[in-house]
């Protein structure tokens, strides 16, 4: 899950009148919003330097100089347009305006630009529409996988958990000491192993363990770690899951050396599941995970009807590029068919209904040689990813109707 690292105090205040929970719980949630994370995300604090890569920001003077010199756009005209969009329901910030390249989206009318929504509103919407008591069922990854397994969904295989806290993980092996990790790696025949934090987002701290030689963890795209260093890295801020690596379908493998997932954003209303968009996150040669903050990664907007890639981007804001061919291999990108597309849609709808109290959710699905597999389900979901990938705003008529029906009347103005 991509994350919003901070929320403004005024945003928390704006949530208060429309949240339907009890006053004590509402106060707790507002305090969490003000801090930008819930207790289950405290593991993120261990990756403070990495998480800085997630949030996009731009210096206004630098941007206006660039727009005037390179694009021949007048700062006054851009400021007027941005001001209008900032007053709309999507509450776009100046960073959003540049992030989505709305300053040069000549094919979009002002009304279409008003359909973009700021990433800063993600938690406000999530708290207003979701039963937040369900959040732990998505954000504690081990618990989430346990529920998904019980519901008979295909998921990655968890081989062990590295955790010093004393928590029990059922039949899954728990590695509580350095020697436990050494014994596990010595006996393992499951390399490469993907390691990820149990209570964090955005693949911060994740690593791929290629092997164990001379009492050292051999890592993908990183220097080897001694057993003691490895144990420290795998308990940083909390527990880590050790999983068997999931492989891409060959049609995706040719574009992405490591696992790429499809992000589907869902809104669940009385009429069923609304999935306004889907995108494929593609890894670059130097990335071990598909999260977009990692350098060189790409995103492909997917046509919901056909399952074909129709727009591909890399980078953010002024540096965002629209690609037609793979930058490394030259492979054609536009028009590529996502394998098992109907199976992906069916899996998404079934899973969405199983987690229906989370009315605003997102699902990450890997397409493997044998079919789709759920990698994560998230409470809420980043707005920046689908809007950058598609070049279109998330506030479609169906989404706005859903938000209004859930007490957020301001979205009737779109």
C-alpha cells in the first residue's frame, strides 16, 4: 500500500462532523490522523529516511521558472487555475497540481481537472466511510493472510516470522533469536526469500534473501549482511514475514524482473463493488519491489473492460514521462494484454465483498503463471497512483455518488 505520511490539523477537524463513530473513538482517530499513522503503522518510524521518498513536494519558484521557460506558460494563468482547483471538492494542493501535471493537461477541461482528488484526503474518506475496527484485519499482514487463507483465496506462502516480541503465529515458525534465523536459513531450500515488515506500508525495509553463505545473508541489489546484522534488519521496528518469492506470469516477467502487482481501488455500495480504475506497477532492473517511490519503477493504466495497458508513466510531477516502449528493453507497452484478466476481476470482486465493512479499499494482485494471487488488501488506497497512471481524476460520477451516499455531501459539487 502506498501511504500518506502526514495530514494537516485542519483536515482532522474537517473529519469530525461526519464521522459516525462514538465521540471517544472519533477523538482517538482524529489524533491518529494528525500524526499521520495508526498504532499499527508504528513500524514505519524505523524507516524514516526511506519514507521521505514517498511524499512529493515542489518549490513554487522553481516550478514557475520551469513552466515559463520550458513550456511558455504564464505563472499568473497557472496560479488562477490552481486556485480554482484548490477550492473544489478534491482540495488539490499545489504539490498535487504539479504532481498530476495538470498545468499542461491541455486535453482536460477545468471540469475534468476538478475530478482529481488530493492524496491528503485519503484518510479523511477512509475514516468517514469505513468500519475502522476492520483496519487491523488488513494492515497486520500476518492476520490478513490468515483471514484470506481461511476464505480460500490464493496468497503468498509465509515460511516463517522473525519476531522478538513473544507473539505466537500458530503453526508458522517464529524466529526469536539470531541463532533461530541462522538455523532456519541453513536448512532452507526456498531461496530466494522475500522479507517484508508485518506492520508497515510501501515495501519500506523489504529485502530479497538470495542465499545464506559463510554465515552471511546474500541479498538482491544490496551488500551481504552478517547473521547478526540480518537479524537486526529483520526485526527493525517489529516483526518481519519471510515468504516464498512469487513469480510473474511470463508475459509480465518480460517487462518486470521482480514481482509486479495490479492495484485495484474499490468502493463498496448498495449496488455492489465500484472499481473505477486498475493499474499495473512495474519494477525496474534495480528495484526489488514495485512500489512507485522506488527509482525507475513504472505504472501502467489498464483498460477495465479489455485488460489492456493503455498508458504507462514513470517519474513524478515535472519529471513524469509517458512511455510507449520499455526504457530498458524497447518492448512495446501500449496495448499489452494482462493475462487472466477476467480471473483478476472475479477475484477482486469476491475479495471486496468478503471485506465489505471496509467500503473504501484497495487490492494488490499478482498475476502468476498459474493465475492471480492476492498479495495485499488495504484499508483505503493512495489516490496519486491511479491518477498519475491514467491522467484522469478519481472522482468519477459513480465514486462521487458513493461518497455522497456515505455522508460526504461536498462531493456532490463535482
